[in-house]
C-alpha cells in the first residue's frame, strides 16, 4: 500500500519505503530484546517465522514492481527466490545441524550469547561503508532523492517501533513486539536493494541502520538507569 501511494511521486522513493517495511526482523533483535528484559523466546519464534515468510514474499513483491522486466513473472519469481531464499533459510538449517550433530560446538556458541551482536556490528560497519562508497562515487547524485529516502526511513523506523510497542502493550510485552516490528535486518535490505532495486535505494536501509540504533541505544540507556 505504501509503495503504491508513493509511486506516483517517485519510483525510487516508493522502492525505499517498500524495503523499509518488507525487510524481516534482524537476528540481533533477540540479543537486544534480552538486554531490555523482553521475551526472547517469543522474539526468536517470530524471527524465524518472519524470515521464512519474507524469503517467499520478497520475490513476489520484487516481481510485481518490475524487477527483471526481461523475464516472465514466474521466471522472475524463481530468479529472485533463488537468490533470497538461501540467504534467509540456509542459516536456520546450519544452526539446526550444529545442534543435532555437533552439540559441543552448539553449546560453546550458546555460552556466548552476545557473539551475534558483535558479529552484527562488524557486518554493519562493512555494509554501511559500501553504501557510503556508492553515494560518494555516484556520477549523477540526486540529493533531493537521497534526502527523501532518508526522511522516509526515519519516519517508517519510528512508526514501526511505536506500533510494535503499542501492540505489545495489549499482551504485556511491548519490548519484544517493538523490537520484532522495528528492528530490521538492514544488511539484508542493503543487499536486496543492490541486487534487485535501484542502487540509490540503499540510502533508505542505511538511514534505517542509524535510526534504529539510536532508538536501541536510548532504550538500553533507559534500562541501565533503572538497574
């Protein structure tokens, strides 16, 4: 709905908005949820479900907005699914395989619950650097479009955290719902933008990275003050 509302004004802005909403929950959301005192079990279940659904839904969405126009619709769906599905689903099978066949390695990783957080920081730095490099070396920069993408990402990030927490309050768990809806796998979003959308769209998830981490930092700071 957001994509079609914005598309008459600008296609790139519409793609940026779509990406901010379509991107699944980040794996690091479980770590932040635990730090904030939320329900890690609920968030992990939602994380797995959300990522598997997006692995199927993303190809359909990208095909409808005209990605790979030289291919038929079903060829386009298959092409995108072949790229997206392994990135989202294979890690789940790897984790299950470690737990089943290499339990010692699995237990060693479980004993370092914040490991994913630090791995995510490294990946985040690399992804942000790639985006900044693209913006700086863009031959025909359009600062109005880039600014518009940044504003859209700011609004949608704040809105999703707010809506998630409002829903969560009905079930006495605003933290888990807020993180589940608001904290996105922005590295995946940047990759999807670079692979399937206009390259400039990467400005939206790059801005989302900044905004969601400001929100997370503020939440962690508030929690630390109460302890």
